């Protein structure tokens, strides 16, 4: 497989007319993950081994404690992107949380099998997101450095902006100032601006045969006419004995990783978050196959309380205001012994009592699951205040169509009440974790703690759909716009052309609805399988527990 072969092109979707199934989609997800994790492919891996170096994922396996999981994050970064230059599988870097000497660490490892570990635009964004997760959760960081620096043909998209390459070093410095440990091991190239990253860490390890310099031999010759070999310019011997830049010189990758583990074992353990001090012994959750409960295509109704009970200790859930605002389910529980507060979209059809003085002769109305109504927004906003008051992390289970529209809803103040919910979500100071299980459409994405609202972690099931509106509605809207433009230009399309245009618009929009599209652009942190949700949630809470600080909770002007 060549590097271009490993660029993770999307496999064909199920044939038209065949309904997707969980079995097929989970098989597709695993196949896609395997392709992406191959990086530059077997030949590129072999070249790495011929240099007596391990691949990024081999390094991580040796670094973390035996028998412990590595919770990879942003696996699909760059998926389907940069195909004209051979692709950038997994953003050319591997990031995630692993246990080192019994403690969770963020690990950021360049994948030298992908364009020699060069930074594409998505690479910088992925590293920045991993650093941000570490900063927010006070997770110590290990950087396994093996990178040729910025991918020069795209330097204008990597170098200058606020959230581009320079932000990596900014976050280096901010984490250091907050006392968050950072260890770097240079195990290959470390060139140009990228050289600042390891040097700004607490401790720097370097293997023999590696290179650390602002400009390589060729650039030095071109810039100042000096002829110098790589070792004299920036080798491990020079940096350890002359420049004094390197703290520990090691002969091999294996020795460097052993040194990282030994040093990590010496770092002091800080205080835990207030919520983690109330942790109890975990009880098992009721066994349930979540793919039997939640349909893949969203066409099947389900009671989200059943989903919550399958995620929490002992299936015990203390529901808040269960008979009010029923399209959002809120309540307290424990997961892995940690106290947690759930806000979840209900997906049943609800028969609701109408208040006195409404439409004559009508005493009930039907409310559609997945839609946020005014009373649901009120309830969830109030519950979020309670969770912050109690210092309990919030978990959002998002399967949302959006806010209710129409005359009645507007007259009931849906905008005002929705704004109250968005305010509460925005100003929350306890950790927030979002799991998108189905739709995540429009302003509903905002109310349910989408990426713009700074979740500590944001996971998506393969069934997640992430867009302004659902596929059919969007396709029809976009189609109407295109037809109007054609008619203004004096062209009247026939039925066959209209159908072809509709199919093209729908296919494009369906591609953008796929969670891989979102994950490629880092709108979600990871696509996870439904039946791994409880374990990933608990380990995410383990990470959140490392930050002992909680800001004062204030909401500013609050709509009533």
C-alpha cells in the first residue's frame, strides 16, 4: 500500500434502497479505522523499521502500562482530505489518553510514515485540540516527536492564524505555567519551528541518530553558505554535550520510552476535582446491547431513560421533573462511581396535557421526540444550574432535531426560553461531556453542548448526523434555491434534470452528514461504538478528575 493508497477514501455507502444496519455500519467503521491507522502503509512502516525506529503506534504501546487501553482521539482527522497530495491519514499524528505508571497522560505522537510526519493544516489543529484537552483537564503530556516540520506547499494554511502552528507553542507555555507536566522525546527529525515544542517542555529526551535544528544542513548552506553535517548541526551528541539542550540522550526508541516511563513515575500527583472526591465504589450497569435499543437510521422511537440506565451504576437514575418538559430528560446518577448529571433528548412520542384556557375541546397535544419545546428548555436550563451548584459533571446525550417552530411555539417564547438554555450551557463551569447518538441539527446542537460550547470531550456514534438541518429538508431547500437560480437565468429544467440535480444535492449533503466528515474536521473528538460508551465515559471522567479547579458559576443576564 502506498501513502496515497492509505489516504482513507470513503468506502461505498449501502446500495440505494437498502436500509443501513448496525452490523454493516460497525463493520465499515472498523475497516475504516484499520485503514486510517495504517498511516502511510506497510512500505512506509518498513522504512521506519529500517532506520531502527518504531512507528508511532508501536511507541505508544510500549509507553503505556501493560494491559491498559489507549483511548485514541481524533482518529479520523483529515479523513478524505488532501487527496490531491496523497492524503494525510489520521492527520499524520496519533493522539489520545493512555495510562502511564497508573496515571492518565495525554500522548501526542508524530506519525513519520505519513509525509515524514510533516504538519498539514489539520495536523496543527489536531495537536492543538489534544493540548487543549490536556490543559482543561490538567493532564500531563508526552510528546513523541518525529516530524519534518511544516508541509511547505500549504504553509499559508498552517503558519499564521490564531489556531495554527504557533498556537502549539503558546499552549506549551500555558501548560508549563500551570504546572502541567510535559515530557518530550525526540525519536527522529525535529526541524524548523517545530523544534520549539520539545524544548519548551519540562524534560527533553533525544535518541541517537535523531536531529534537532531550526534549519537543516541544506537550508543552512543555502542561507549562509556554511557546509555542516546533520550530527554536528543538531545531533544528539551535540545537543547533550555542547549545546546542553537535551536532558537525556538514549541509544534507541526503546530506551527513550523506558526513560519517559521512569520519569513519569516520579511526578507528584495533584489534588483531584471536587466531584471526584465524592467518588464511590462503582456498581455494574445493567447489561444491554445498545444497538438493540437505538436504531441506526433514527426511524425507531426509544425511551432515552433506558439508554441512561444502561450507562450508569446499577441502572439507578434520579430523574428531575419527570412529568414536565418531557422531550428533555434530566437527572443525576453515578458512572464508574462518579456523580454525573444527564441532559438527554427523549425520543418517544409524548402525549402532553394542555393547560387550561387553550384551544376549546382539546386537553392534550402530541410532542415529537427529539424536538426541544419551551418547557423542555426551561427545565434543562434550571437543571444545569443545579448541576453547577452541586459541582457535578454534565453529560449530554444528543439526538436532537432542533427547537420547535411555528406560531404557538413562538408565542410561548421559544426563542427567549432557548436562549436561557444556551446561556446555561455556555456558562457552565463543571466538566461537560457530549455524546451524539443520532441527529445533531441546527440550534439543537448548540443547546446540547456542541463543539462551540467547549465540551471537555465530544464523542459520536456511527449513527450521528451533524448538520444545520436533516438531509431531506436540506436537499429540498438547496434544490429550491438552485431551481430558482436556473429559472432566473432563463432555463426551465425538465423532470429528468430536476431529479438528477436533486440526487446530486442529496448525495453531497448525505456525505456531509456522515460523522466521518465531522471527525475529519475535528468537530467531534472520536467516533465510538455504542457498546463502548460506558467505558469511554468513565475514562473521560477519569481525565476530567485530574483538574482540581472550578471557577465561580455566573450566568450574566438570564432570560426569564
